[in-house]
C-alpha cells in the first residue's frame, strides 16, 4: 500500500498568476491598441503590488506578446503586476516616435487604473527586449518631455522607476551607417524620411546613446546583452552603459557569454538576476 503524502496549503497564493487579455489602453486613428496584464491570484483578495511594463521586441512592428508571458508569469507570481503591449507598427506607416508615444500611453494608463489592476502606487518600471529595449531606454531618458505626450491621460506622469534593456540597440545612426543588412528594412520603416540626411537625424533622435544629458533625474538602468548577438552587436549596450556611467548615473551591465539575439540568451541565472534588480527598485 502506497504511503499517503501530506503537503502544506498555499494560503498566500504565492507563485500563482493569471492573464487578463486584450485590454484597450489607447485609441489611435480609430484603432484600439491593447495590453495583456499578468496579475497575481492574490490580487483577487485585495492585495496590491508594484507594477511593470514589458515591451516585447518586434523590430518596431507588431509584437508577439505571447513570447514572454510565461516568463513574466514567473515574476508576477512573486508579487508584481505586469503589462505587455502591442504598439503601432512602423510597417503600417507609423515611424518613430509612434512606438514611444504608445509606450508612454501605456505607462499613464496603468497609473490611471492602478486601483482596478491592484497596483500599490504610481511606481511603474519598464523592461524591454531588442526594439523593446530601445523603447525602454528612451522611456527612461525622456520622462516628462512634452513632444512625446499625447492627449490620452496627459495629466498623468510618464515617469518610470527603473529600466531594464535586454539586447536593445542604443545607437541607431551607427547601425544604419554600418549597413546592417538584417535590420535595414525595419530601420528604413521606423526612420522613414524624405532624405537620407533627415533619416539620419531621426535615427539619432531615437538613439538613447545621444540623448543622455547631465544633471537629470534618470531612473536606474540595467543593460544585458549576449556577446554572440549577430543582429544587435553587444557594443551597443556596452557603449550605452559607459555613457551613463560617464555622466554619473546608476547603471549596471551584464554580458551573457555565447548568447545570441533572444533564444539561448535566456537562462535561469539571467532571469533571476533581472528579477533581483526589479525587486531592488520596486
């Protein structure tokens, strides 16, 4: 006869989360853009949590938001409300700064609806991968800048508490100048301009490396990159980290040995370290 096993219950509902699908957060040109929210189960019992916006990499087009939801669920189960969004696509005729405007709209939406989605405060962090990492860096460097604020919830701050960028490009002008073939089509759309001169100016405008200024109230930054990334060279994160440190800002850098773009970049060690950084700055 098999021995009966006994386990302790989980009254705090730890490490349990669910996804609320397709929540409209902004309307542009008559179209709703939506977010998915990963919420700890205990939120249904009235618990409140810190918030995080995740921006999935998509080459500034339409992202596959389901790509990282299982990993985001791990963090949500540890006590975070996490939203991930789809923003306007450069392939649909929306070049920079459309994606950044949408990211800021999502931040403001979450803050406005903090009670509804069990957020404990207005502190929202941002984490992005690839083009989403670029968006996260831009969000941290352009807080409160009027040129990126659209009419939706414009009375609410777009400030973020921290920035995590995984293999995000920081110098778009350099990538264009080096004629990166794999990124050329996406970059042509997101930096679309009438002349090459104007295109390069737009590339610099969406390059976090060129936006770092002295004596600003920037949030803490954590940059991670694989040293075998053939799409976005690791030097893009290295030089961004060096620039932030040169100007005296709080920044960290992690290099993932042998890691490519997405795929084998992700490990338990990498995720745990990102989670640790997020928890430090909740």
